[in-house]
């Protein structure tokens, strides 16, 4: 028999706020994220953006308002500037620089041999994991999409890189009106989110702030104690 990955869930992602989606492996986090830009279609139920069903949007215009940062960024052989420009073909050098600053990537880019014109090589082997992730964040930011989705962006990073990524997110929240949706495995990286949704076996087990969830004695508080 067919089993629904997600069932009977209602989640609200508030505009201009950061919502984290957490939960054990196999709880439906990635499926949920795939539904928003219509990489998958729900078999039942609706998804609304500004009270409009997303099936009413043309696919191109829907994906224009969503930018996406995957767990492992794909960086092709080309320059730093070219990678950022994937997010907005024809952007100005000033826009590239602003996106890099916002993503916390400007410092390491200016230290590269040719700065923004440095050729990265296949899969950007010259960069550390954290640098690759912040470079890809700059690509996602340059188009100024109102919705930013991040899928476990810090899961492959060490503690220092994770902290730098967290600072970049903090800057985005302060300086832009972006609605941030972040799927996370490490709870420390999202403990300051405006709202945290806990998915478990395809259902919403709890939601609220970090403190709310610690007090609910569910999966979140158990995972927090184990991770910290």
C-alpha cells in the first residue's frame, strides 16, 4: 500500500521571518521543501503563497520568487563572479559584490589570487566547505527572491564554518525582508529561528520557539540534550 510521506499537516511560514524545519531522518523534511517550488506535487491538499494556490502561478514565476541553497552546492569550473551570476544573469559588478557581502563571502573572495575573477576549478576544490557554501549563498541572494530555502546548509561544515554561516543568515535577517525556510539537522544552527517546526513520521509534532520546544519535552528537547 502507498504510504503518505506527509499527512494532515498545516504549517505557516510567516513572511520576513525565519522558520526552521527539524526532525528525525525520514520525517518528511526534504519532501516538504520540494513541494514549495513544485519539484513535487502534493497528492492532496494545497500550498498557498500570499493566499494564492501555487498551482495558479506559472512555474517560472513561482521559481523566480524562491531561491534555494542545497546541502552540497554544485559549483562549476568558472570564476567566482560567474558562479554568483547564475543567480541573476546580467547583474552588475556592484550587485555581485553586495550579494557576496550579505552572504559573508566578500572577505575570503578578496583574498583569492584574482579576487572575483579567480577561476575555481571543477567543484571549487580551492575553497573550503564553508567558503563554497557562502559562495553559493551569494548566488541565491543576488536575485533578491523574497523566499530563501536552505536545505541542511551546515551539515557538512565544521563548527567554525557553521558559525560564520549562522552570522551570514543573521545579517540577511537584519538587512533584508527575506522569508527564510531552513531545514536543519544540527539544532544549534537554528536555535534563534523565529519559529521551529518539528516533523516526525510525516506529522507536525510540535512548533514554536526554541524555548517553547525545550519545555514540550518531545523530540526537540531530547535531540538538543544529545547534541549539546
